[in-house]
C-alpha cells in the first residue's frame, strides 16, 4: 500500500522504472560501486540517459518540469540501493538551482541550467557548511551571524572569501551555490546566496574526504580566496536570500527524508527475508512473538515515514495552498519530517541488526551497508539538534542566544 492516491500515472511509471533500475544496476554490485568511482559515473550516465537529471528543470531549458513528488520517489528508490547515488542524483536534478528557479533569476538560470539538460552527467554543489562550524552556519536561530564566509560588493562583482567543509561534489561541480554573509552583524539581512562557476580564479578544493557512508559520493573542502563573480549571480538580495536559505536548509529535509525512507525500507526487506528462513528455537526466527513485535514496530515506523514524506512532497507541489515555503510553519513541517525520518531510519536499522545477529555486520551480507548509510540522515544540514530548532520555530520565536 504505497499511497498510490497521491501519485500521478507518470509518477507511478517513474517509481517502477527507477525501482527496476536499482534492482538491476545498483543492488547486485554495491561493493564494487563503493570501491570504484568510474563505475558510479557509469550508473549516473545511464540515469542521465533516462532523463532523470533533466527532469527537475523547467521545460524551456529542455527539462522535464518534474514534480517534487517525482523527486522524492527517485530518491527513495535509489536509496534502497545506495544513499550516495541517491544524494548525487537529487543534487544534480535541481536542488541546487531551486533557489534561482524559485525567484526566477534569469542570469543564473541561463548560465547554469542548460548543462544539466544537455544529456551529459553534470554536477552541482551547495557550499554551505563553514569550516569553523556547520551547525553555526546552518542554525536559523543565529540569523546569519554564524556564517563566516564573506561576500563584499565591489563595483559589479561580489568578492567572496572563506572556507567550507564537506560540500558534496566539491571539485567536480559546474556550479557552487555559496552561503556567505555581507555583514555578520546585519543578521538575516546579511545572508547572501551566490552561485560561483567552476574555474573561477581563487576557487580551490581539498582532497576528497574518506568516510564510512555515502562512499559513492564525493565530499571535500571548498576554499574562496578573493573569488569574484558578477553581482547577478546572487540569488535575490538582502532578506529574500535569508528566506530562501532557511527554506533550503529546512526544505531539503524532504530529500533527506526520502533517502532515509529508502534505506530503512531496504533494511526491513532484508530482515523480513532473513528471519523468514533462519531457524531459532526450532522455528523461523520471525515466528517468535518477540520478533514479530519488533518487525511490527519497524513496519509502523516505515508507514508513518512514507506518509510524512509524501505529504510533504505534495505540499511542496501545492504552494498555491500552503503559501511561501520559507514561512516558519512550512520550514517546521519539513524539518519535522526530516527529523522523524532520520531518527526512525537509524532506529529501524539498529533494531533490524538485533534480529540478524552476526550477519548484521558481515561484509558479505547486504545489511551492513544500511547500518552505515542510515546515519547520514541525522548528521547533515546542521544535524538533529539544529533541525529540532527549525521544528520549534514554527510554534514560537526561539531567540538568538549567540
Ligand atoms: C555525506 C555528507 C554530505 C554532506 N554534504 C554537504 C553539502 O553538500 N554541502 C555542505 O555545505 N555541507 C555538507 N555536509 C556537511 C554537513 O552538512 C555538516 O557536517 C553538518 O551540517 C554539521 O556541521 P559540522 O560537522 O561542522 O558540526 P558542528 O558545527 O561541529 O556541530 C557538531 C554538533 O554540535 C551540536 N551543536 C552545535 N551547535 C549547537 C547548538 N547551537 N545547539 C545545539 N547543538 C549544537 C550539534 O549536535 C551538531 O551536530 C555533508 C556532510 C556529510 C557527512
């Protein structure tokens, strides 16, 4: 029972084709993919050929005008195979250009979108987490005062200085949506979101991070040393950039939740299968009532996650009903979905591991990957604590205590 009433015919077709793709191209070779980025790029190019990358962009640029619901479906289905691949696909299919698309910044759209609709694998990057502390640069209660990367307007250009840690696709992206401040004392009025093209002088990168999860996506530091970009590459301007930034941090929780859902669904599937044949106490493990209760809790959590993710996707697709997505109430809703999905995904993989015994951590069995990948859904975008601040700010004005 997969919320079919919320999905269009096209969205159901997308779900079925990406599900098939994941089963065929990703699940049978997750180990090889984690070890060889060349293979990962082959998988991405096949998805680009299926028009997944261009789907998130407007049709006037050759894109597919895809819905946010389709976006979530793709993330969920790919994450059943590999969270890193799901992450890369989401980033490249429009998340990073969404701020420019929301305010219809034509200079940015004309410059960057065509490459993503060209049929060639093209990477984007959100360069947000300051090296000095990601939680500070992503904490909405600090209203921009925790951002350390700076942007100074000189003539017709912004000059950017600072350093970021961990952005996905650092060093391989065509464009870097950079979070900076024009004045940390100006609060949200100082927040500036500026697109930086690759190859801009002064833009350099660190070595790829070595990590235990999302091994199929690349992370690294991004350094800005007097990086100059045309002032038109700023998303909107004082005030509106902050609105969009808070929405971005909260709203992309919808993508994180869909990834959490996919990982948890795969974990449940593996546990259900294994406990159906593994014998204990002279019967299949899942025939014990203690085990059935745990499996039931996993199924309940999955059902609630699914309902919450697709409800939020529907809301994003119907801003005519729900108003601007940067309202504290909208951000709160998105953050609630992400916080819940991340916590439940980790709970599900941990409980599932108990039911698998030693096989949970065997490198020759698919479950250990779920154990590893699930954790990221609590860590990024400021982590679960900052995410909870976003939730509660929908109910009252949680003060800036910096
Ligand atoms: C796989 C992966 C992909 C990523 N992709 C990107 C990306 O594309 N772009 C990007 O910019 N970044 C990215 N990141 C970085 C990620 O978003 C940050 O790591 C995260 O936001 C936390 O920042 P930090 O590690 O500097 O945590 P810190 O700032 O060091 O904070 C550590 C912890 O302290 C606690 N904390 C801090 N301040 C407070 C407070 N005020 N109240 C309560 N608790 C607090 C929180 O628990 C927080 O999680 C990625 C990271 C990973 C691992």
